[in-house]
C-alpha cells in the first residue's frame, strides 16, 4: 500500500487534519500549506513541510515524517534535513517536528543520540494504532483507516462515508473526503477493481445522484479557475482562457480580479 502518497495527498488537501491529529487547533492554524521543500546544494528533499501564511501570527514551521517501515537511520536523516533547512532559512521563527508511525514497534531501536530532542516539546511521535477512534474527529478517523485491519476496513469506511455525508455540509469538501476514503480502500485491496470497491462501499448509487455530479463538476471548475492567474501572467487573455478551459468568461474575470 502506498501509504506515503496517501498521507501526502490527505495533508495537501486537508491541512487541518494534520493539526487535528497532533492536538493543535485547526482554527488557529488556518492558511497553512503542505509542501515539499528542496534543500539547496544537497540531495535532500523534505517531503512534508507545513508553511504558515505570511499574515499568520503563529510562524511555526511544521515538519512531518510518515514512516511505515523500520528504518534505524530515520532520526539521523530527519534531524539532518531539518537543521540544514534551518541553516538555509535563518529567518525561521520556530519549528515543530511530527513523526507518524502505524505502530510503536517501527520506531528505531537506538535513539540515544536524539533522546533530548525526542523528549522535548519540539518533537511529537504519533502511533496510529494507539489512537482512540471513539474520541477523535472525522479527519483523524480517516487517517486511522490507513491502518485498519482488512477484515474491518470496509465496514469502517462505510461508517466514515455516512459520517462525512452527515457532518460535512459543503458538497465539494464532502466529495473530496469520500473520494479519499475510497482511495484508501483501493490501496488496501489492490486485487479489486475500482468498480468493485465502489460496490463494497455502496458508492455506485451515490455517484449517480445529481448532488454528487454537481459537486464533481464544481470541483473541476474550481481546479480550472485556480490556473487563471498563471495563465494571465503568461499573457493569455481572459477570452482565450475561457475558450480554452471551457468555462464561463464572467467566472474567469472574477478569478482575475481576485488574483
């Protein structure tokens, strides 16, 4: 199962889930963006970095490492990359590192070199199998679905889909979470086709509804409108953008004014 990509997709689309997972208020961390950051003049690339918005009162940069395999050199690499980043970004105000494990046994056996850091208030280790689903948010429970046993994963996914439809009133957000739940199950059962997974999760009927189709179309248009500022900078006219992307010219003009 491609666990890293699942988590990076989830955090990129829903940064609030990461902050919910580590017990930080999503309200106080709005505007954070999940990025992959390259460290100059090295072979290092930090895949999980949450960067604060420019106008944020909290300037903390969060480093996230998802580790689903035993790696005795994990902390060597993680802290080397982290401190190289700080060296190259001296304006950094504060930092916080989070390591996500499916279970405690995958943590490196030898941690003495980094014990001071690991036990400090700057580093947090999350063990997904130790999270109590009964007292967690929808987002955290979607994360925990990644480590759900196959025997119970489908029923758990169906329950989360029902919870999503009840709690999330915004149709685009609801659709995105449901699609993510479906993707997790697809990865957990690689021998099944997408259609078979849809049937297992009782999604076939949902995807035929008018509300779902409208949300899907609205989501596609939002994706197209996000490209408008870049196209304008490239010298493409509003009329050309509307024609090439097949969207209403007034929507393009509004996107241009907001950029």
